[in-house]
């Protein structure tokens, strides 16, 4: 709850992340590089973008970093395509950043192909000057009406 002496914060959709263009550009580049690592199915490169405590939240629940990377390493999970449909919405709040975008991807899990259209939100923290993702959340995009 806000004390009556507190100043109001920025409007809910203000681009406070744009106040630091260098951080904004770096995070946009990190997201692109991470997607490339995922499509390359390179567990070592993928891990470099994740904090040790990283988890992904999806409709099937929570998967931790080690489990996710084990799926990639074993070849049980592969990606052949990943493309942003929307530019990333990046908001920087000190040493925390939130990146949201709509992404399409093609994955194979256990030999079955999955084509996804999802909204993704990644939460990054800056530690010792480096940004690492601590949380990824994916939500299926709504199908257009009538489809």
C-alpha cells in the first residue's frame, strides 16, 4: 500500500526502459542471441543466458534449468525455428528487466512436432554487470476469432 506522502509512479505503460538505451539494446540483442542458441539446440549456449535458478512456466507447469537443459542435451527437445512476431517490449527497473514478445516456434519433443504461437515473458536480473534470465513464462496466443 502506498503512503500518502509517496509520489505517484510512472503511468502503467510508460517506457521507463527506454531511459537506458544501452541496456535496452543489450537486452534486445540477448533475446535474439538466446533464440539462436535454442534453434541451434546448443545446451551450453542456452545455459549461458540463464541464471542458476531459472525456471520456465508453461501450461504444463514449472520446469527448472537443469531439467530443461537435460532435455536439450539428450535430443528429446529440439527447435528448428523461432521467430518474433512482435518487437520485444523491454522495461528496465534498476537491475531487473522484463521482456515480453509474441513468438512462433517449431519444436520437436519425444519425436513429435509442435508448432507454437506464444506470448513470452522473460525476467532478467543484472549481476556483476551481466544480464541473466531468472524466469521465462509462456502463454499460448489466442486464436483469431472464427478459426
